[in-house]
């Protein structure tokens, strides 16, 4: 029980902590010098920055990559007996809420969040939004193919969040295309896209609150 609680907390913290590690390598060029985008008081590739590189690399290697890969290997190792009493007692907390055939969904989510929140810093320029759209579309496809959530309300919230995330990255592409247009068209497009994003966020938040109330009613 202690191991399961610890792993669930680590899965919850994996994306935000990994994001901090990836941001340590996110530098922006200003003139002839490069500075850390999250802290412009720190200049990249200087002695102070290089002293922390081994720490950041070690954290990313052992926590961001090896930790979920180790859990994945354990699930693959016992893939033929995941629903036997012994294996369910040891690892069942990882897939108890998922349907049969989607036992690896938690690992899927860990890597999806890590890519979208941190790994994209290594993708240059506008290509970053394109890669994010590719990941988001593939995530929507896998979500609808495996239908991992046994609770339809949870599936509904996940579906909405995946689609809205895809729309947000598509809006980045739309705004970048209008940069070459005249100022009036650019301002109008920006207003439309901004309004759309706000509406999407409001719809998702309202749907999430509604799903939470529905879950409470069901549990009662």
C-alpha cells in the first residue's frame, strides 16, 4: 500500500517536475548571448549554468525517463498475468480503473504529458506546435481506440481535454500564419482565436464541474 501511494504521488508530480528539468535547457538568443527563458538572470553556457547541467541531466534520465520505463517493464514482464490475484495485488493500482486491454494507459499519459509540457523545448521554432499537434491528435486517436476509462464520465472529461488541447496548438499555427497578413486582418484573427480559446476553456471547466457533481451523485 505504501508503494502504491508513493507511485501515484510520483506519477502526479512527474509532469511538473520533469517540466522544470527540461526548462533548464530552454535558452533564448538575445543578441550574441543566450539566456534561460525561465530566468533571464542566468546566462546559458556559462560556468554557473554548466555546473548545474549534470544535475539536470541526471534528474531527467533517472526520474523523467527511467522511472516510467521501469514501471512499464514491470507491467510488460507480467503482461500474461496482470489480472491474476498475485499480480493485481502488487500492481493492480496502476490499472484497476482501466478496462481490460488498456492496462498501460497510465504510462501512456505520463509520456504524453512529459512530451507536451517539457520535451518540446528541444523542438525549434514553429515546428514545436506541429509536433504538439501530432502528439495531441495521436492521443485522441488512441483514447478513442482503447477507451481505457471504465467510468464514462471520466472518459468524457478526458475526451474533452484532449480535443481542447489539440485546438489550442492548432490556434498557434493559425496565429503564426496571419503574421504576414495586414495589421487589421491579424488583429481580427487574434481576437477570434482568443475568444475561441476562452470559450473552450470555460466549456471544459463547466463540463469538469458537472462531471464531478455527477460522480459524487453516483458514489452517493
